[in-house]
C-alpha cells in the first residue's frame, strides 16, 4: 500500500528543525527502500521550510501512522499537523525515475482536497512534467478524498492547473524540491 504523508511545520520551528536534521535523515534512511518520493516544501521565498512530504509503500495504515508519528521532528514539535492518506501511484514510478531529473525548473506539491465523486483519476496530458501523481484515498482504499501531485512547472498557477479546479474544496500549491541527504 502506498501512503502520502505531509508534515506541516509549526511557525517558528526552523531552529529546532535544523537541530534535528541528522536525526530526521537517519530516521528516513530506515525507509529508503519504501520511498516513492520525498522532500521539503517551502514558503514563496523558496528558502523557508514549511513542511516535509514523504510518499512511501508500507504494509498497512498502522505502519503508516507509526512512520508519521514516530518521525523525530513530529515527536519534538517541529510540525503543527500531519496529512496522512492512502495514495495510488498512477505513474508507477519513484521520483528517482522522473525523466526530468532532480534539478532544473521549479517543482511543486499540489494537493487537491475533495469529497464525493472522484476526479482526476487519469494521468493529465502534462505527463512529462509529473514527478508523482495519484488519488488520495481513505484507509481502506475505497473512498476518494482528493489528489496529490508532484509536478515540474514554471509557476504555481501552471502547477495548480494539473487538477480540475471545480472538483475540489481546496487546492494547495507548495514549492517543493527533491529530498534526501545532500552529498
């Protein structure tokens, strides 16, 4: 089962986040084989961290909750909240398989939060710009709760256009970059 975990930073938590960086990476190293995508989100300035995205394959919802809530930054209070949802890997690849590589144009996390009839289940025409894409689902995988995408785009408006605007209660767009240890 695949899961999307988005930890959102608590305002003013940057010093604590920086202090725990090695502990965070060591924790994530334990999940390297399960990772589909990972990386920080940033404020509009492109430098101030606002959260941390992890998409990974785990055996069940209990394992996903353990991953999300045992994370060192979560335990220490860096994050203000956690979005944790089942996710379907429509592209069938990891971010490391993205043909556009890890560098280049701006990248974004696009979260469309919805309910009711599912939307955007098919891969959009901009497939070459998608790093990861798929529906957000209930724990049992039956109910559609939204859509999440990691996308390369020239600006936030273009990234947002990956989803059908009229089908979601809200669409969030966050600056995002490939994560992992810096070499």
